[in-house]
């Protein structure tokens, strides 16, 4: 998928493809023959109607365009290589653009069998004879069937036991029809494997190969497998399964938004990797629905009880909050202010099973034993294998692209680059903090005078709110710019590291990108949640940043409203940007391309040319889809205590995301090359790490960012004897207890007031320990630490118990896996017996065939 082969040449011994050779004429004559289009727009076959098209290559005819003649040689060399491997080719000229030529690639039966064995493709050996257990909720089928795709259109497929394919044991496999034994997705996967290793230039020991390099160099315009039909019209061909049409109507169409996803058909059409992604996305969305119910309930409860909140009532009361004069929030321009000016913000402020599901999919989709040796090395890795080493497992010599020292240098450079960019992000966060401090002073002096004419909005648009919103917008812009820049750097670093397999490449890139994105997206939120307003000193002795800017304080109601603002801006902006980038741009590109290449209505366009008019899938494939969802998962879990509506917004977004992604890959993009995948890869441990961090994060938000703990401490300890004057537990007087007193005589600015208030837990002036932390402060700190420890231990213990009680692999799946392994052993045993019998016959005469076990 990712090509990094530079123009420089390397001497190496390339991995040898299976030897399926045919006699070829001279290279100048072996360019594939051309055939006139037969007028069948939905045909998936060569002109003879027998040979299926497994892959398509597109290039411009050099006879009609003046370009480098070396390109002609390279294309002819690729064609010769493919034909030498036994593949059959047929070319067709474009209907809309005579300069374009389409090379159709077909894999005969022998080639399919050979590469199915090379790629360890698992194929049916017999139907599944284990009885399926009936669900206890079958009586609800009359209701639930309306939420599933129509079985009349998408029939449930027969389940088979499978085994890795071997040509020598073909008679043991369940072959009903040779033309249907290998599915189109399997055929496309094998064709791409061959194309990615087809040599196009050989000079002595120097060998260049791979269609990806030729695509990057412009030798070929495109390379892709075919969709089986148009997405909105059934094919007229009798043998066409119309799977794309079915997926569109039962999955991607807006009318099917309430239906479950047809995962088996998705996997069959696009491969296991796409199927796993949509299975995980559906599971994650279902979990969001449960979280959204809880979050919505918390929000409604907080909103309906805000008027009875003691804090809100006392802050908004003109006789209480209106008479409390608060400390200026900056040194020169800021003035004293009344506590009830924050009335509105105070009101707003108070407002394991995936593994089991994955195990079932692994068995159903034949990825249970997807071992590392089944995944072939990347062509880019093979191209640079010029060092010898002893394999630690087989103890034989093998070629690798770097020595142990070279690998250490590559990894060290990658780590150093990632750390540099993370430091760059932290520097941008500091810059935004400085902006917040600087602009707050300006808003404090000018905002109220500028808003005199907008009286209804004056009480909502405070200096604190204006600073928070503008800083959030600037932070979002900086985040998106750094993302664009770092993406190129991360790809370059991973290319330089040269991972062996595609999975290794994606895992390495995933880790780099997530570490960067984690710091980039969440650093500003962590600052507001855990750093802002925590080290501000007290009037007369404030703490300064960089010796110049006085540290900013939270609103008297806490920093939760600012954290909510930050989360809303970033989550909302990110969702809008992603939809523009992923949906609107491909749609507009396709629209413009069709307009520029439009042909007369009387002309019929073949299937391969219709697909060429669609957008190509990006080199990173599903990477950005996963990254988008994982970042969203972080926002939902890490900060849900401050923004209970986050799961609700994420749920609404994901309900659209599933259908939009489905619509996009079915209607706007060429068909993806099917890929094998067992799970979601490196994203799974990342999600587990975020979930573990989320427990601590939310416990700390509740403890240190909200005022829940100070409220509880006051209610249970400081409202009654020996610290309080009330006869029973109450919240009355809480405001007075949380605001410390400062004597104006101790302040440099002399005014007529005798004292003012500030939010902190310190002894008043005149006390023998004046302006030091009070006993209330230490009670609150102790309660906060106890709360964090107790909550973390309860959650982690619950998780451990559930993980132990509920096995990762269901019992029925374990039984089916055992049955499949037994059948594979039986086939192996019978084959070995036949081989022994054949060898013994010439020596000992005829022997009876052994009884089959």
C-alpha cells in the first residue's frame, strides 16, 4: 500500500514467485492483444464471456502522446512478466478518451490454486455439521427481523469448516464449481499480490518490481479490481451477484439507517479488513447508545435541579452574590466585580464484550489462525534486502534490509522525531496559554463598554467566556495545521524504518500518529481540566507565567464550562472538517471528472471505465477512519465527567458516520483491494490504554475540577459542629465558606472598600496564620485523594472480575474451532497414507487401501 522505493538501485535477491512459466515471444511482441468493446456495459469478463476480469490496469497510449520511451518498455515488461506467470491479458481502448487503454487481467485455475497456497487462503472442506444453539430471544424475531437486512435479498450463507488450501489435496476441498470456488475478492487479492511483485526492469543483479512504483511514477494511471455492477441499478448479466447493488440498498441507502449492517456480505465483497472495521464501529456505536442514555439523564437531572442548587441560588441572589465584591483577575486594567455577574455560567456548570464479538467474527471469517508467517513481506521490504543474517528460528541464512545497528539507528531517529514534534505541540499550547492571558486583560477593559448596545447578551458574553471561545478556535486551527504537517513526517519516518509486513507498517504508523494526535488534541483540554487556576497564588502575591503574565483563574463556578467549550469546539470542528474532507471533496471530484469526460448519451461505457471515473482509495486506506473514531473515543471517555452530553453527540455522529462511510466506499470510490485482517490491530491496545486512563482522568476531573468534593466536605463536616453553626447538615453558607477574605490594606491599590473576596480556602486577615491554607483546605485535599483512589480501585476491580468471569472466546466458537482442527488433521492423515501407499506399491506389490478414519 505504501511505496517508498526510491530511484536509487539496490542489489538483492528478491523473493521468488512460484514458477508458472509459459513460452513467450520476444519482448517487443508480447504486449497484450487489444479487443474491441462488445457493448456489454455490465460485463465482468473478457470479450469471450468466459474469462473473468480479476484486475484492471490503466495507462495512456504512448503512440498518441510524446513521453519517455522507457515507460513503454516498463509496461511491456510488466505484461511479459504477468504472462510468464501464467496470467492472461486483454486490452481495450477507452470509449470516452482514445488515449486511455485498459488492460484486463485474468487468473486461470492453475494460477489461482498456486497463489491460494502461497497466501494460505482458507477454503471450505465440508459444511458445518455442528448444531447452532437457539437464542432465548427467538420469540422476538417477529419484531427484530425488521431491523435486519431482508433475507430475501441477502440470504444467509452456508457455513463451512475451512482449511488452508493445498493443491496436492484438492480432492478434499468442497469444490462444487471451479468458477465459484474462489470468490472475486480472493481472486483480486491474489492478482494484486502478483502485480505488486511483477518485475519491470532487470539489470544484472539489480531488479525493480511492483506496480505501485509504476503508479507513483505515472507509468500506469490506475490499478484496481472491478465493482460487480452499478450501485443503483441491477446488472443485466445473469451471472452477476449484484452485491454492490444489494449493499447500497440494504446498507448505505438512507432508508436503511435503522437496519443492522450486513457484515458477512461486506466481508465477502470488500475483505476481512473492511468487515472488521465496520463491525467494530457498529459495536462501539451500540456502547455509545448506553453511555448516551446515562449522560443524557445526568444532563437533564442537572438542568432541572439547577434552580434549587444552593450555589446557583446564592450566586444569583442580589442580596448575597450581589453584595460580594471579588478580587480583580489581573493587575492593572481589571476592576473589582460582583459575584452575581457569573450567575449564568454558574447555572450551566452544574448541568469487555468486544473481544467475544471479535472472536466470533474471527472464526466465521477464517482469521482465527492468521499467523505472522501467513503474511508476506512488503515489496518495498524485499526490494532492499541486501544484508545476510542467521534466522533465529530456522537457523538458516536469510536476506534483510539492514543490520542490527542499522535498525537501531532507524528506530532511534523515528523516536527522536516523534518527541521533537510532541515538544512542538507543547510549545504551541504554551503560546495559546500566553494568548489567553494577554487577551483576557484586553477583554476585561473593553468588552463591557463595547457591548453596551447589545444589552440582552451582555450578561452572557463575559471576558472569561470570550477568551475561552477565541482560544478554543485558535487551538483548533493550530491542531489541524500541525496534523497536516506531521502526517507527512510520520509516513516518512515509517517508510525509513522499513517494517517487514504491511501489518507491521500500519502498527508502527498507528503508534506514531496516535501519540502525536493524543498530545495535539488533548493537551489543551488537560491544561484546562488539571492546570488552569490551580497555581494562582492569592491577592498581593499572585503567580506569574514567564515572569510577566499573571496565571489565569477559573470562573468562580469552576473550569468545567471552559472545558466544555473547548471540547465542543474541537469535537464539532473536527466532525465538520472530516465530513468535508471525506464526503464532499470526493463527490465534487467525481462530478467534475464526469463532466470533463462526458460522452454522448448513445455511447455505452464498459464496467472497467465506469470504475475508472471513481476516486481511488487513499494509500492509508482505513487509517484515518480508525484515527477519527479513536480520537472521538478519547474525547467521550477522558472528559465525560465534565461534558455528559459528549456520548450523545458522538452517538448521533456515529449513526451518520456508518452510513456515510458506507455510501462513500460504495458510490464514490473504486473497489478496494481485499485484505486479510484478524482484528483492529494496534488500535485495540490503544483503546484499552485510553479506557484505563479515562478512569483516572474522570476521577480527577470530579475531584479537582468540579466542586463536588468541597460541597460534600462542607455538607457533612463544616456545616455542623465543631466547624459550623447549623444544627443539621445543610448547604446554606457554602458560598461564604468557599470564598476567602483579603484586607484592602494589604493590597497595593487603595480603594474605599475595606475588604474583598477571592475563591480559595485560606485563613482571613488578623488570624495568626493569615493567608495560609485553612483546615478546610486540607480536609478537601484528603477527601479528593481518597475519592480518586476508591473510584479507581472499584472500577479496575470490576473490570478484572468481568474479564475473568466472561471468557474472550464463546464456548460454541471454541467447539467449532476444535472441530475444524480435527477435520484438517484427518485430511493431513489421509493424504500422508496415500503418499506412503504409492511409495510402497512398487516394492511390495498391491496393497489394500486403508480404511478412512
